[in-house]
């Protein structure tokens, strides 16, 4: 049983009040039965994907050095589609243009309705098709793109870019040149689109760009689905991305009572299990396994606290 917890700690949530009221009894008990075995640390130049995304990719058997993680193609295989095509996710979004940077707002804050999303995609279709992209509507914030230009295109994950300067994460690759031109064309097209006129009248953020992510082709061999024992939690994501301390604490407590409690019971029953605690730039992997008697006694009287384990993710 392998539990991956993204945003277990966050640079945006690091005050003393964050840790003071955080009661996680199941995590406390679990850490007393496990030892930290591995640390995944971002290098000086952060990779395109967050640590929890890279750990998930490793669990799927994908190459550890890959710069493109083909999440869109992987998702399609889960729906029974073939794994041969180059695919990506396309997310309509709002870029906040400032004096010296362009910042990606969280697409969730658009509250984009299905009809609005469908109308925008319909207007964009002639330009997308001209560049050889076949784009189908999947949900308001996820459109599925397919085309040869996506084969070797390294794209930053959406979570890596939210709240950041998009210029730092635009693909710097020869295959990205048509994409950069397409971005400019779409900004002009969307500027006066009726959907955006209506949103502007309601004082809502307009859709003025898109972000391509999860691009690539699945490896020719290897599993097309995650091992059933691997779970990636999304419980803490929203609160961490928006720096909502109270919501993050409440989400952690619910997570502790559910997924963490399940892993604790599994470890107690089988003596085996893996816990991955992740921040935006670091992941610590804890594993349970056979231990000598004196190691068990040592851990019994020196239980690592949840706060200390989580703070260690953002200490460096």
C-alpha cells in the first residue's frame, strides 16, 4: 500500500500557528512504525513537474529522467482508448498581466460553466485544426488535445505554474514554436469573444489564454494503469494553492481520519506500507518493514511528531 500526499506541507503555510493546532493522531502512530528511506529534492532549477507527480510517474514505471509526463495519454488508456497517439490536456485560463510579469490565476477561480467552455473551444477550433491539433471537450477546464506536435513537447504541470510567472514555464523547445504563435492568436481571438464580454460585464475574470500540460506519448511498454495499491490524495491541494490555513488544517485532519488511518491499519496488519509526504519542492518517503527489537524500542520512545515531519519538507 503506497500513499502519496501532495501539499502535505507548503511554503505558503509556514507560520507557527499552522502547526500549533494540527492534531494528526494516525499520522503520529504511522510515523512511529516507519523510517524515512528516501528524499526527493528539486534541484536549483525546479523541474517541470512537482515531486508528487514524479513519484506517481515512478509508480507507473515511467522513465525517471523523463521531462514529459504523458498524463493525458495515460488518462485515455484508463478509458479504454489506444496508447499510440501523442496527447495533452488543454486548460482555458486567465493570465494576470502586470508591469513585469504575467501570472497564472487558478483556473478553478474562473467558475467557468460548461456552455461557456464549449463556446470558447468552438471558436478556437479552426486555429487548432490548422496546427494539426484535434481537440475535444472533456470538461469545463480540461480539453483533450491530440496531434504530432505533442509527441516530445515538455510542458510544465498546471500546479507548477498556478500563481507563478508563466514566462518562466513556457516550453523552451523547438516543438513549442507553433504553440507560442497559437497562444498569441488565441489571446487576440478571445479578447472580444461574447463569452468574455458577458463575463467582463459580470466582473468575472475573462478567459484570455490556455495552458497545455500532461503532453507526450506513453512508453511502448509498461503498465497502462497504476498499481491498485497506489493512492494519490487531492485533499490538501486547493487549500495549499490558495494559502488557506484553516481549510488546510481541516483537510489534513479529515485525511488523517481516512486515508492515513487506512494505511496505519494496513501497516499494523501486514508490516508493510509506504508513505510519501510531499511539498512543492521536496518529497520524503517513509517505509515500514522488519526492524530489530532495539530499533522498535528506540522509535517507541522517540516518536517523530507530525509537525516536525511536515516542517522538514519546507526547511531547506
